[in-house]
C-alpha cells in the first residue's frame, strides 16, 4: 500500500462498483480487520450494508458493548445474542480443529439467518493477506476465511483489505478515524476465547480466560506488545487459606511480531509479571497458578490451539 488516502478512495470506489444497488452484509468481529472492511463498505454504500455482530459468548471483556457503541452510527447494525447456542454446540468438544469447525458452523448458521432476512447479495469480509497465506498453507483453519460463501448463495464476495498486512490495516483504521480502541486493538482469533481454554469450552473456563486476558492487556499496555493475552491451560494444585485446592492454571503470553507469522516472547519486567499474577489470582479464587510463556514462534504458535 503506497498511500492511505488513495487506498481508501480506490477501495470505496471499487466496493461501490461491485455492490451497485444491491444489499451487502458483513460480520463484524470487533477486530480491526472487519471494522475497517465494514467502515469502508459503509462509506461506499451506506445503509445498503448490514453489519452483523454475533455475540458468541467467546469475546473479550466489554467487547459487545464496545462494538454496539462504536458502530452505533450505522443504523443497520444488528447485534445477535447467540451465547447459549455457541456453548451448547461446543459441549463435549475438545479437539482444537473440531472446536474451530463447530464455531465456524454455528457462526454460519447465525449469519445465514441474518443474510436471508436482509436479502443480501454480497458478502463483505475482513480477510487480510496473512489469513489467506495461512489458509492456503492449511496451517490452521481460520474460520473467517471461506465457509460462508459456500453456504449462502451470494452473488459476490467483497474483500477490501485482502492485500494488506496488519500494520497497514491499522494505518487505514486511523485514517478512517476509527477509535483507537479499535485501530490499535491487538489481534484476536476468530474463534475467540474458545482457543484460549484448552480442552472443553465451558462458561466457567471462558470467564477465567476473559478476566485474565483483560488483566494482561491492561498491565502490558505500556510495554506495547504486538499481542498479549492469557489462556487457561489446565488444572493444578494450590493453597487457599489452609486448604489444598485443585484450581486453574493460567498461562500468560506477550509477544512481539510484525504480522503474526513469527513472534518473539517479550521480556517483561518481574514486577509487571507479579502484578499480573496477583491480579489474576485475586480476581478469581479458582485460579491456583499463573505461569509465563517464554517460547518464541517458531517453535510455538502464538495461540495455544
Ligand atoms: P498462531 O497461533 O497461528 O496465530 O501463531 C497467528 C495469529 O493469528 C491469530 N489466530 C487466528 N485468527 N482465526 C483468526 O482470525 C483463527 O482461527 C486464528 N488462530 C490464530 C492469532 O491470534 C495470531 O494473531
């Protein structure tokens, strides 16, 4: 991308050309990619676009309220409360790829209903360049690529940021005037907190991961990581008062990266790590242990699943 303003002008013009007088729909995830794609499309075709935000129950703390608020200027915005349906669908599912599949399918079901109701002919997606590369390499099934177009009979797919890297998408977000909480927000996986709890996805584990992620984001902000989060990786023994308890083990990860393809574990100060530990164990009495992940990518991936 050479010039941001030129990119925005070209992108909106080509979206307008592609959609014409038809109706389009986009799944807003709260991430910077879909937010930029939605804003570009909204600038291009206005209320011909229906942005749909599905609350899967797997989102970050305060995210649903934040999205509803940030995009309230789009009158056509739909917020779908699908939390119970996602947790029901995920019951008993432990395999990471199976989780992604179940989430992807449930998402399609939710979205399909909305697409039919709005009679959308076009699907706008926030796919970026690294998504396409990883999907083509079949490293991990990204639920935000593919799937939807096969199920709903769209006339066309609109991917305004398909050739951009993450840092370029952020540049466009800033130029579009998207609030910094969106523009600077760190990447978050499509399947959400489901891939930050190892094993079965339960509301309890997701709540532990959500609170812990919030603490980690908050405490690491001044160290400017590319991505920082927490994951519930199992159970272990701890002591609470005079009792031995079997509580959750939360792993904290903070990495530096340009595009997520490779990453370096960040060397955080001890007092930051200790504050994170004390806030996480303090918030949730069922957390017995907090560990810090020092592994780079490769050999590890950024997320745990
Ligand atoms: P990994 O864990 O593969 O992650 O090193 C690389 C980057 O991609 C994000 N990620 C995902 N994003 N759907 C997404 O939209 C997914 O299924 C998914 N899995 C990982 C991850 O957060 C990191 O930024």
